[in-house]
C-alpha cells in the first residue's frame, strides 16, 4: 500500500537495510564525505542523530536504484510497467483547506532562523549550506495550474536563500510571468515528502492539468492538496514536515 508519509518510508528503508543510524557526533561539514563513501559503495542512507543541531538529519535517501524501487513499491520486473501505467492514467489532486500536519508548528517573523536546521555544506568548494531535497510548489499566475519541481537552496542568512530556476523550468516561467505582470511570486518549499513526489517531480510532463497527477498515479492514490501557511500556495498531503 502507498506510504502514508516520509517517516514510514524511512522505516521501510531501515527494515531492508537501506538506512542506518549514526548515533555519535558528526559535524555537518563532514556529512558530504560520509555520503560520498556510501554512494561509491551503493550503500545505505544515513541518519545523523548528533549533528550539532536539535534535529536529526537523514541523507542519501534517493541515492540508489534499490531505494528507488522501494519508493515505487516495485521490483526490476514491475517498475517499467508501473511508471508507464502512471503516465497513462493520471489522477488529479483534490484541494482541501482543513488543518494540515505542516501547521502543527508555525514560525513567523523574527523567529524564523533557517540556521537552526541541520543543513550541511557538502563540499569545501560550495558557497555554503545547501537545502538539497527542496520540493517547490508554485502556481502559474495566469492559468492557476500548479507545478512541483526539485531545486537546491543556498542559505544566505536566517531568513534568506538563493536558488536557480532556469527560464525553461516551470518555476522559472512562473517567476518570469510574475515579473511581467508586476505581481508578487509565492511558493512553498516542502521537505520530507512522499518519496514518489521526490522522484517524479523532476520529470518533464505536460502542464495540463497539473504535474501532480503523475506522482499520484504512480503512488496509486489521489493527492490531497492543502493550503500552506500562510495560505498563498498549496502543499501535497499526506507528508509531515
């Protein structure tokens, strides 16, 4: 059956030996070294429970084919047909404005500090700490059609990030339209999503009616989209963030 949230997917990875917990101090700047060694060996994802912040960090969740097959709940014999079936049978999402798990704790204004979270600087040549698993939900200001895309975010300060949305990316197209219309762009950066979203949001598919239809089909369930906080964009549910 489809995963109910990101935590359940992590539990399944553990059960299959695809996730290990490191319960000793590891500096955030050393996370990239550990992940490179695990990837070279096609090894497991790693949960760093003592990373110098108040929160655990999990990395390498999508780094190997074996993890991808677990995410799609498929094997080498069924994955091809499952992806094709999802493409041929899109499931449109539904909007739901009720309370969502991502609203359990809302931080605003001066209390926002992205540096509280365990965000590594993966390489000495990087410009700083990057949020690498960021799923961006944005909406075309003219058509209202939402999009889901995968982008990296460089943390510049407590409440400031930098990112690259190329003109051929839908998020980039949305930003360009906002600029032309003189409107303020709004989007949601979502972390800890259903693994199906993390894989499928990178695929270029037709924009009608929404790129959320294919992930839903691959997960074999209808997505519920809930208002973000503030309610300026929609986020996929059931993930908990």
